[in-house]
């Protein structure tokens, strides 16, 4: 089942060219959502502005989602995204995965991508140092933004969650990264999307820290970003 999440986005600028209509993202990770196999279910979700992958989904499946919803794809790789189809992609692969810390624009929203730190290793171990290096790269990119863009809110897309927010503290491999928690506290993004954590191991797929919402999109989730209330009232 595709879950739903609505978040008020504090910056009105991305909505000006769309007449104030919401930005609708289909976020997915870890396990294909079988309900999306059926055209009727996809039709009921309505317009999708972008597909966001949070890791551990094969390239062919990401390509299927992009084609099915006629939407661009932006995604990070997870701890299982190495070898197999990743070493020998299909003739029509999905777009290349986003590199950690390199900012991209998705539907007018600045996205900070963080792939699984440690993909260079054969068995994808946890790598706290690499996670910190990815965070530092992201921080430098954010500091280099100029003008009004520097103050624009960000959407973070990662495979693993931040430490202590939406993670599985009882499972050492699925605990969040400390560097991610630092980034979360420093920038307070309105929304952070991740996968990796089994939803059955936590009480809710949604979590919060201050003004930030952190969502585990294992399977799939329809995310609607709304313009700020004052823009909707204007």
C-alpha cells in the first residue's frame, strides 16, 4: 500500500510556476510496492512530479516507476545496490544515481542526496567516517550556494536514516549515522526521506526532530509538498 504524507514547504518560490498546486513526489525504497503494478492503483495516485528512490531498488524497477508515471527519477543507492544489475545495467537503465553531497534540483526543490556510505567495499559495511565525509561534502555545497538560494530549505534523500530519528537502535547495522543527525540538527530540513530501516522495527514510519519530518519510505509513499499557508491564502 502506498502511504501518504503531506508537508508544508516553507518556501513559496517552487510553487509560483505551477499556480500554487502541490509538488507531488512518489518516494520508494528497499522493496517494490506490489500495488503499483496495477494501472488502476497508479491512476488513483494522480499526477506525480518526480520519483524519488531512497535505495535498494533495482534500476529496472526505478525505470518502470518513471515510465509508469511519466515522471523524472532522482535516486540514491543503498547498501544492496552493487554488483548484479548495477555492474551490468540493462539496455534501458534508469538515470544515473545521485552522488552524495552533490546538490540537485527536483521540481524546484534543492535536494541533498546521501547514498549508502561504504559502497566501494564488497560487502557494504557501515562506514561512519565515510558518512561524515559525505556530510562535509554536502555542507560545503550548501555553503557555496549564492544569494537567496543559500537560505532556501532543503530536502534530504538518503538510504540510511539519521542517528536516533527513524532508525532501529536495537540493530547495529540499521542504526542511523551520527553525521546525518548533525546535518539534520544544523539545517532543520522540512523533510528527510530515507529507507533501510524495516518498518516493523519502529513504532511509526514517520518521525520528527524539531521542525523536521523524517519519513521511512520503504515500499512507497506519496509525498505532497504544499506551499506555505500564507501563499495558499493569497
